[in-house]
């Protein structure tokens, strides 16, 4: 394409100018890097020699480790997945913007969920639609109407075979991996705010604005128990990854732990001073519990001590959502109502200058009575979105973070490559005004690139969109199911349906025949005047009534009727059974039928095998002996 533009400038190109389409962002972990690491990795128990090796470039800081990849593969320049460096959670912080995806019909994105295999991202919008985005190129794949109202929660089962989604009407729908809806139940009468599977996927729990939690049997969709105890709307719920333990957060500022077997509240954690927005167990070890709310603080509770051990500060507005990293237990990401995304490392306080440093309860002399440690963000994306961030979700490999916001945009974030510093001075970190003043972002070019990305998304949506709306119901002819009335085009011609019955449908009604004694309630003189004027047909003679229709003889052939006897456009009935020329196949002729329909059925002659063989040989078959 660049060569075409150069030829056009030199006057050697006769064609028209073509718009140069920007390159799509791709992930930093492709099939080659992941497969290479899995092929060349070594068990950690072997303990390789700790020998320093000269690394020629900064790309080897994360790319290569002597304990993981032999020296022969040092020429590779691919980033290792986060699971390859379990002791370095800072390497997995997603500080780089990859792509912004938006639909043609924009709506607030309430839920983002990666599919279990990580190939696609599923988003649930305020309009009740499911949208699938490609997990590598981030382009549009498909869209479908999942609910009639806004989708509020969605989760995959642990065996990766089912998806549950909940909406504002309190309806829960069962989805297969191919997004085939197999079941829908009315779980609540109020909006459902949270949903979570049990560790064995036999049950699931929901949290609703009716201040209750409900436990359902998954296979039957039957409610088993209702957990009451919150004094206001239940905003979040989660099931422990390995234990029979539930956690819920409510608008009454309380965090409650429940026993799902008995439905009893085990304890109440009074730490927050405002409405809870999210409660989430740590998925790998299950020893920590993260909560956030509208008091601008996220808290980390240790279930072994049953108290908060960390206060995550830094947000200037309410904290609307949070999520744990799938591999690093000390990496936590939060989203705020101002559109910011912060990343915290629980083992690094990152205390700002001129601020007193606090000590973790684990390192104090009295862990049960010492105050919680204050942790500040390890990285800030202050301008990640233009509106509140409603949902965050990590890729199963832990290298991409997806965010959905009220600004109707879904964004993808990934790790910066070693030595890359430009990504820290972009509009997502500095803001549009500051980035433009520093010359690192051009508002005009930014709007142009955003418009081009939007056009590309619209093209992908036009190519991949499948119309899943039900066809409109057409009026049917009364008494004839399945036969629709024809529609009239602009030129007056009839299109589709019962075209040959249109004239019958439009026939004028039969004339009204008055009774012999006149019309009841009408003056006889006026009635005689109407009869004399010819506006009413004469009544039948007294005692005669209406003449009966003439009786047709048996096996009457309607085709012999004189023209004009049938209504215009009405097809004549088929000829009688005996009038078919030659009779029906397998039946004798009309001469063999006895009177009164008591004829004898005669079987037609079967085709000769010899004649059939000759017919096949004429076609070139069966000419050579076997």
C-alpha cells in the first residue's frame, strides 16, 4: 500500500487513492512464545546453577531466564507468560493500552468475561446484548440479544461447560459454550447484582436488590434456600473456590460470611463506611478476601485472622469493581467511578513521599491487634475510561486485562515490553490535554484513528453479524392455517401468499334479503317505498323461504361448468377420482371399478429386470464382466 502511495506521488499510479488502514494491535503472547516456553521449561525443583549471563538487550529481562529456558534459545525475543515468573508479579502489571472496541449501537458495558479457553471476550451491555470480541486481534465477531433488559452479572462454571447470566428483571438464563439458551428461570423479582457457582458446579448463588441471597440447584433450577440478614440491597456475592463458604456485600455497609448448608450467617465484617460494590475471594489459595465500595477504599481480609490486613488507598472517587490476578495472589486491580484503573501489589506498600509508612500485621508483635497496612497503587491508569468502570476481568493466561465501562467502550490492557517507556506517557496516563501539550498525542490524529477503528469495527460487524431476530408474523387466511395473505407491492401486483384467493377475499358481501314480514322496527310504508325504488331485493313468497341450492350429481366434473359460475380467480376443484386419465399408478382403470365404489384394487406391473439392465447399459454401466 505504501508503494502505491509512492507511485501516486511520482505520477506512475493511474488508480484512485486508497485509505491506509491502521494496524490492529495484537497480544504479546502468541502461540509460538507459549508453546516455546512449555517445551523448554524446566521443573523448579531441579535448581539450576545461579550463573550470571550477559544479556545483550533489555528485551531479555523478562524474555529469558536461565532457570526456565536454555542458553540455546536466547535468540528468541518473546515475552514469557506470567505463570513462568511466579515470584515477579510486577512483570504482569498491564500498563499498556492495546485496543478499544465498541459496537455500532453503543450501550454501557456492565459485564466483561473471558471465555474459559481465552479465545474470545464476552461483554454484556445495558441493552441486554451479548457481544463476542476476538481475544487476539480484538475485532468484532458476533452479537446476539440475550436478555430483554440490562445484563447485570455473568459467570462461567468451573468445568467450563455452562454460562449463567442475570438481568434487571431477575431472570437467570443457562447458556452452552455455543451460546445456545437451554433454560431460563425467574430467580428474583428485583435486579440480580451477583451470581457465583459452587466449587463442584452443582449449585449457584445469587444476590439481588431484594436484600436476599438465594441458593439454587443447577440441574433442576429449583430454589433450595433463601439467605436473609442484610438490611438493604445485596450488591455482590461470591462462593469460596474450595470451601462451603459464601461472602456478600450490601448497601447496608456490611460484609457477611454465610454457611450455604444451613443458611446461617457466620460473621459480619464492619469495615466499610458506605455501600459495598464488590466482594471477591482470592481464586488460587482462597485465604484472602477483597472488598470495595463507595468509601473510596478497598480492603483485604485474611480469613484465618478474620480481620482486614490491608487498606488499598489512592482512589479519588468510589471504587466500583476489582479483580484478582489468576496466578499472582498479591496482584489486585481496581476500577473507579472516575474511569481510573489502579494496580496494587500487596507485598509492596509503595508509600508516597512525606507519608508515614505502616507495617503489615504479619510483621508486628501483635498481629491480631495491630492496625491494617496501607498500600498505595503500584501503577495508575488515571484516564483509562471517561466514565465509571463497571467490570474487570483477566485473561486466563494473565497477560491481558479487559475493562468495561459506562462510556460504552471495552478496552484491552497488556504488559509493556522490557525497555518500552512510551506507553507510560500517553493519553491514558496523562490525559488528553496534558498528552497534547507534551506532544505525545495529537487530538486530531487521535480522533481520526478512533474514527478509523470505529469504521473497522463496523465493517467487522457488518461481515460477521447474523440476523437473529424472529421474522414478522404475516396475516393468515381464516380457516386455512399456513396460507398467508398476499402483500401488494408498489406497482399494485400481489406478492406471495394466497394470490389466487385475493379476489375471493375482496368479493362484495351478498345482498341483504329482507324477511317476508319486513324489517322489525321499521315503518311498513317506508319499507314498501324502498322495495319500489329497487334498493332492496324482493322478499320470498310466504311459506317458501330461501330456495335450496341444487344438488350436484356424484363425481361431478367442475371443469364442465359454464364460465362465470365460479368466482373470478377461484381455481376449479380437481376432477373426480375416476376421471383421472389412465387411473392412478398401481390402480386399475375406471372400467375395473365397480359401481358404488366397490371396485377391486389391481397392482400395476413391476418393471422387468432385463429391461432395467438394458437401460443401465445404455448409460454406459455394467458393460464389463466382473
